């Protein structure tokens, strides 16, 4: 007489029938589906004896339920990631979800995409455009203004100061004289053309002169010492008489050499004297 071979749960004989062995116990398919089958974490239904089961970290799926939560692609034999709420994601969707978002189009910036970063913000290269002309700035130079970004050309026309001489925008550097902006290369000596930024100079009407050119070309010559009368250093005070000029320290009596600036003097035979000396001639 043969040994009995029954289902552990319902005690129905299993000879000649399909059965399942689990944890050392034999059970019929019906009892397995009802009592022993794992529950699919996706569809919440039992994974029967006739279904293919996939498991990961004590979680179970029907093979047909093991799909990417975002794109629904089957993940059987594919790399995947278990994310929040026990949802499985394919590698592509995981990369897209974890990738930074473009400030322009708000789509993810995937590894390998060309991008532009500025102050913890990121754009696709083709999404980083001028706020004025809408042309792509990409990796080119730009100027930030609040939440806006401008290409060099638009920034020049919209914000840059205009040089008082050449009337072109001043994009960098430059200087100010009498509240007017100048390119450094435009603020030059009218005679020798050397740049005057940071140097001493004299303005004569609409022209500017360096110290040397002012002395040589513009300044009056002292009738006493024959040197130029300038506003640089000693000799800033000038004495004028008829068509001639003197440094104040050169305007003195021809005979006694007494300084005559702001004093009475006498002109005799084209020479300057104090009030007393002509009496002794």
C-alpha cells in the first residue's frame, strides 16, 4: 500500500496533481494561492503558483507588474531603483528625476547635456538667452541685472554710459571728469595724445594738456625768468601788466629786487621799478 501524499492544508491527495512545496510543506495549487502566496506590492493581488514572481528586499511583484512607475517600461532583467512609496523606477527616469532642473524650460538637465551654471542656478546651454534680444548667450559673456541676463551688445545699449568724446558705450573701466564719463583711451592730451587718467593735466576750453605740453604749447612765458607760467607747483599767482605776465615771485624792482606783487610800482623805459628807485636813477 502506497504512502499517503496529501495537501498539508486541505488534506486532498496530491498524487498525479500539480502541487507546490514551500517551507518543507506540500500544498495544492488552490491552497497555495489562498494561504501561502505572496502579495504583489504593485497590484495588491496574490502571486499565484502559475505566475512568475520577482522579489527584492522582502517585496514581491508579478513579473507583469514589475514596471517603471514613471514610463511603465518592464524592468524584468533591467537595472532599477526602489524609491519612495515602494515604487520601482528605471535608470533613465531615476536620472531625470534626480537631475537639476533647467531655469529656462524647467526640464531636467541630464548628464552629458551642455549647461550653464550661475549662482546655484543651471540652464541648458540653448535655454540661457538674453532677456532683451532673446538670442542664445550660451557660454558667452553676459551681464546680470536682477533676475535678467543681458548679452554684451544689449547691455551696452541699455545700461552702459556713453563716452563724452567718441559717444560709444563704456563697457569697462573708464573715468569721470566734471561729471562726464570718458573712455581712458579717449581722455588724452590734445598735443601728444598720451592718456591723462591718473596724471596731472590742465583744461583749456575743450582741450586737455599734460604738464609738459601745457608748458611748451599753451602757457604764457614769464617776462622775468622766461619760464612757463603754470598752475603746477610754485608760481600759481600771476601778475599781468599791459601785454606781459610774470610769476608773482619774478615781479620785482629792476634795481633793488624788491618783490612788487600787490604793491605800487613804476614802469620806466620798459622796466619795472619800485616807487623809490626811479628817484635814484
